[in-house]
């Protein structure tokens, strides 16, 4: 799928220009055209591979991790390396944040050293406070509320395999209505497709996020439903999506969550209700036998490793767009016209 077929070069240029220099805290902060332009750039960068000239020479990204990571750390670090820049890993133990320095003071200091900051932490309010004090772009690498980088890679995966793009798309998110479910609500609301979130009582998405998504959906025409029945959500879905039942910081609740969410496992029976050509996605790490059966995650409909790879390409697009593409790769691409 080439987004050049649905976005003309003027829209692409306008979309990327609208992203330059901004924070990337939630897909709900961006217009449909801006998100599609990021996806178009990511598709182009993936096709280009390592053949392009580095465009972030001399640029640096500080990466703050207060939660462990595999895909987020590696994809951002490799993305900066392939683009010619430098990524600095900073754990909570490496910063004075761990000894009481304020978030805003840390943001002001790092802004004088680096060109952008990526944060993976617990509270969304901490990322927002950091962004408010920083004078460089701030990227949300994951919070307990949202995970925009992951959903961007998920959308890229869908566009690669779905010839009709997002038109008529129905996504079913089944399980805990956590940060991934909430990120999907905001993405669907911004882009205007259908999303069902099936979760039991007590595990539904945050009410404030639901309200915000509802406001966006009123403009975009998205269909958003919060359900208790996983079968209703899965029926005729183009994409089945799930996540672990106990996220980081919830380990003490794991046994209770397994009991409460047992009926929400994405197994062969549930997958059989989806569209015949559906795809299965999971942001990983996965617990086979809990939120998903081995036959589904390792089966022919699963694209979880393609999805994981796409974190790299989506991250490269975000970095290029936020930092204004100083080397001109995106600008030259637009001048020449993106390839189909």
C-alpha cells in the first residue's frame, strides 16, 4: 500500500510540515493528514532501507527509561544510528530525577544538550510536564495512558497488507482496556475508522480518554464501541488485537487479572469469528496461553514480528518529521514524488 495513492504531494508536504518541531505525545494531538503523512514517510523509509544518505548528522536524542524495554529502546537507538544521529540511553538511575530533581528542571537542562527527548515512564502527566518545560520535541515512548509510537507501527503494518487502506477498517481490541486500548481509541477517532474494545467491567478504558476520543470521533466519523462481549467485537473484524493482561507495575495483580480476563483470550474459536482475511496483532511481549493462544499468535494470520520490525520504520519517520528533516530526505522525496 502506497499512501501516495491517497495523499497528493501537497497534502504530504503540508502534513509533514505540520508535525515539524512538535511534541509526539498522543496520536489524538494530530490531524488525519498529519498521521497519514507520517505513515507515508515510514513506508518510504522502509522501502529505501539503508540506501538513503543520513539526514540527522550531528543530531542527538536523549532516551529516558523509567520502565524496561526491548522494542522501544532498540528501535529508537537503531533509528537514530541509521539516520546518522546519536541516541543516549538514560535510565532512572542515571538521572538526578531519582534523587529529587524536578521533571521541569531536567527538561530545561536536557533541552540545552540534545535535539529531542524520548521518555518511557508511568504517568502521562510526567511526559506532559516534561514537554511543557522542554524547548525541544518530546516523544512519548510509553506511559500508563498511551503508546502512540506503537500504534503508528501497527497502522503501518495494516497499510502494508490491506489494499483498501483504512477505508472500511474494523479493529477489535480484546482484553484489558489498558494504554494500548486507549492509544487505539485515539488513533481510530483521529483517523475515522471503526474500533470495538471488549473488556470486562473494571477493565474498561479510562473515562477521560474515552471522552476525548468521542469528541474526535464526532468530527472524523469514527465508530467507537466499548463492549463486554469479546465475540461481538471479534465478529467480522479486519484486525484482532490484544495485549498482556498484567502490564508493568501490575505484577501483584497478575493472578486476579488472569481469572477476570480468562474469557477474553484470543483463541482459535474467537479468531474464527473475524473476517476470513483478518490479521492478528500484539505489541509484545506476549504470554502464550493467557491473552492469546499459541495457535493464533504463531498462526498464518499473525503479523506480530512484521509489526515489531515496523517500530523501527515508524520511529525513523517520527524523528525525521519532528526534527524538520535537516538533511532534506523527505523534502527531496516530495519534490520527486513518492514511489508507489
